[in-house]
C-alpha cells in the first residue's frame, strides 16, 4: 500500500487530518501553495480542493509524460 509523509506535503494544520478531509481541503492545505495560488488555480481551472487538483486533466497528462520519461 502506498504511503506518504503528510508532514512533508501538508501545512501543519492539515497534517493530522483524515484523508477525506484533506482531499476536500482547499489547495492551500498543500505545503508551498498559498491562498493566492489557490485563487489563481480556481480562476484558471476551476480547482477548489486538493481532490480537484489531483483530478485536473493537465496534472494527469503531465504525470503520464513524466512517467514515460522515467520508464526509459
């Protein structure tokens, strides 16, 4: 089962939350993403939550391209 160190990827206020809460959180819950960044993501792509960001087609395309490169 995959795992992740939540302290490394989430702001402190979110690190102790359950996964459903994290996925429903604003993207600013991610470490390094500001409230303004979240506003810009919402304006540009309609992204409001961490789950929205994960489901964004452009993110998925970029991940697929990176995986292809890594598999060389």
